[in-house]
C-alpha cells in the first residue's frame, strides 16, 4: 500500500545534511530540507542553508510556516467548494446580462452544463436552484 499524500499546506520530515566543508573537513554550511504540499496540490522540496545545523532548520521552519499561510485576495477562499465558485460565477454573469453584454439564454445553457458536470464529477450535494430573474424586455 502506498503512503497517503501530505495534506495541503503541510510538510514532511525535516532532513539536515552538511552542505560544505573546509579544507580540514570541518562543516561550514548546513542545508535543511523538507517536502511541502502547496495549495495547488503539488509537493515540492523546500530548502534553507545556514552556518549551523540548528540555524538551517530554524530558517527552513520559518519558510515552511510562511508558505503554509493561506492568503485571500478575492471573493473566494481556498476552503470554498466548487458550488461557491459556480454561484459567484452566476452572480457575475447576471450582472453582465443586466448591462446587456451577455444573453440570458447563454446563462441558462451554461448553468445547465455546469450543473450536470459538477454532479457527475464530484461528490458534493446538488446545488439548489436559484430563482432566475427574467429580463424586462
């Protein structure tokens, strides 16, 4: 059985190794590394170097903590579900219908396709139908 992936925003074991030695064989630089599962789902190696093993590990942990922070810059957060995205998209599309740049028929078609796609490819509960505003022609 394979190992389960790291949860998003977390890191694995911290490893340290001597990075450079002087002419006498004394370690002059240490490198600490760990695998981090980024918010896009990809696992990447993160490294940090310093003169001592402890300092390298401390720098690495600071980098990992900073990388793990979730920042929100828009109307959605990383914890929102696909249904939240769809509802926001419909809201924005309705604004474009009101200003005349999009057709109400397009919204109906795309909403139907989106609903069918999300129901067949996700394990989420079906979205409840939102009342549609009819255009005042």
